[in-house]
C-alpha cells in the first residue's frame, strides 16, 4: 500500500482573509495557534486536516501543498532528489509534533513529506 496523504496546507497572502473564506466556504472548524501563527483545519471523519499560514515576502510565497507521510524522511528526500525533485526545505523538526521536509517535483509543484 502506498504512503498516505496526511495533511494539506494553504499559505495565504492574507491569512485572516483566507481563514474567513475557507472556513465559511467549507464549514471547516478552525483553531488558531498564536505561538506558531498557524491555523489548524479540522474537517471531521472521512477527511484529512490541514492548516493555513501567512505568506512572508522573501521567505514563504503563497502556495497550496499536501503532505505525504513517510517512514524515513531522509531516505524519501534523497529519493525525491534522485527522481528529479528539488529540495526547498530540508528535514525540519517541529518540537513535540513531528518532522517535515518540502520539495518541488519536476513540474515545480510543492509537495511536503511528514514523519512522526
């Protein structure tokens, strides 16, 4: 069986406007974490959760990405590179939560990897 998609992320020019838009459009339950300036999206049974964050000029452009859970983050990053992907965020820890990395696929789409 393949690796599951476990999270999606919307990086918006205006996080407050995005929260209002998507929350009302899809009736999502949104919980903002001030410490991380990140809004968690809870969608309920049958869906995957996600997050909304603020784009920052020169650091985080606006994007939409999904995260795939992998057993070994370093091995998956290396494999992505070998297959023509470009690493844009190396394996990074989020204390007490997990680890992630991000890459662009050969077409330039941003994809996230997630590991606990």
